[in-house]
């Protein structure tokens, strides 16, 4: 994997054919140039199917044969999910795939003709010129177990997002039709509360069911954590409820559908988490990540799913950059701007790292001590959020060492980062 600008430029040789492709949902547009920007052939328009890919292969082969090229580099924008099939099929044909930033394409489209026009005929050449100048990245397409784990974590991400929306809608329903419900049950997702929402969700139904009827519901389903006292409170709240009294038939129907969606998503989440655990356990070093107190299945599996094969990185700073946790500065002359994280990279990896720090601070003594050292230190103390970012980068280095060197987490080495005053004097 090439990271420096020079190494990227040196990959483009005299014998390299650069093909820029503007990716679309149904049709793709391609133009070809050499390392000096000289164009070959005419604009190619091909469909997003097997016949279209064969047309692209035949077109590039004709240019290669007639002009003496020995290798092909395909450059494209990562437009949604439309480029997945194209990249996978062309890589199997031995073509080298690189990606350019859509923001760069937008900014550089006027360099050739000094015209702000943007269309499907112009974009492929702009993309090819960016590749020629080494302004591209090489995509990592996971394979094998890493591909399986990433897809499973993607499914979990979508399920959790949908589940959050359903939870909010149920909370809204309760707030409108039975606001006192949350004073009786601290959490509506508890077993006893869910049974009431299924059987008698509105204050009117609760009053009709009565204390004995509510207790009978819990006994029938073998719920022992609640009893007659809770039932009495529920009926009292129902009698004095300020919830909406009109449109209850439609409201009950809406809640019934929401609860069905909620229970369905919970089953999907449970099944997906079981699959994630099975897949993650097949990756060497995963169990050692879980040995760190405060690191859970979601954080460890999410890290592996987003990073992929750890051996493709030569330094943990590369993972730091991939996650968007590398620092950026905005300074000029005497002006000294704020230093913040760049947020360029895989946002889900950044999410797993930054939110994974919170349980570490509450459960892991070493991370908690280091956080206190960063924020209370007399010499250049960090703000709390700055400390969390520093600890997230520390977690990257720990994961990298464990996975690449096959070592276990060392709490003593972790604490060695704290410089005591007496050590400085010595």
C-alpha cells in the first residue's frame, strides 16, 4: 500500500494506461490517458452489467495492444455503492483499482478548460488526471473472515439505528397517551412493563383490568419482580392520568405495530451479535483484546471489521489516520489556530474507538489514572475531550501491538506513561 505522494506518483510509469471512470447507477463513462496526460481512444460508455464490463475490458485491451502499455490503473470516485461491483470484477481481470476524492474532482474540474461545467463526459478525464498526479488512495476491499465480519457489523449498525428510531417512537407514544407510565416503571423495556403495554396500554384499559387483573397478567407470565404494590400504583396513576382520551383505537393499533417491530429488531440484533462473536473468535488475537478490562465485544469486533487485516499497516499512526483521529492545525504567520482532529477516514472506526473509551474509564484503572494524569497535569493539561482523543489513540497502539506482536495487555507498561514528580527530579 502506497502512502507517500512520491510513491504514488512513481507507480504511474510510461507503460501505464490510466483509465478514469465516472461511476453511475446504470451507466459508467471512461476515458484513457498516459502518464503525461495524452488521451487515447474515444469516450467509452458502458452498462453496469457483465456485458458492459466485457466492453470495458475489450476497449482497454485494444488501447494497450496498439500503444505498448503493460499495465492498467483504473481510477474512480467512490460513488455510493455503485462502484463495488465494477471494482470487484475489474480486479479479477488484473486491473489496479484506485479511488479519488469527489471533493478533489469538484475543485479541479476547471484546470483543463477553465469552465465550471460538470458532466459525465468531463469527469472521467478529471479523475484520470488526478490519478496521474498521484492524488488517489488505494482501496482496501476485505476478504475472507474480515469481509464476513464487516458485513455482520454493518448489519448490526443498521439494526441499532432502526431500533433507536422505534424506541423513540414508543417513548413518544407513552408520553402522549399515558405519561404517568414511566413513574410506575422506570424502563418501559422491562418484561413487566412490556406485558402491560401489550395487554392494556391505555389508562382506560388499565382501569378496566383492575389490580387483580394486572397481577394475574404478571403471574401468568411468571414475572416475580413486581407485585400488588406496583399494580396499585399503576391503577392509581391510570385513574388520574392526563393522557389523550380520543383516538384510542388507532393509538393502540399504532403501539401494537411498534412493539412488533421492536421485538423483531431485538431478535435480529441478538442473532447478529451471536454471528459477530462466532466470526470474531476466528481472528487471531481477538480473545486477547477482550482480556483488557473494559473492552467489549462490539468495540473489539468493530475495530477488526473496520481495520481489516492488521498486517497491511506498518505503523499504528496509519490506523490513527484511517480513523480520522489524526490532528489538523489551522495556522498562518503569527496566527495560531486551534488544533482539532481531522475527521477524515472511517467514521465507524472513530465511533468504536471514542465511545469505547467510556467503559474503559469506568472499569479500567490504568486508563482512568492516565485520564486523570492528562487532565490534572500542571504542565500543559488537556481538556477532557482532548484526553479522550489521546486515550483513543493509545487504544489503537495497544490493539496494534497485541494483534501484530501476539502479546498480552500489560497494565504496568500502561502506567509507565505517567511521569511522577519524583522521577523528573531524579
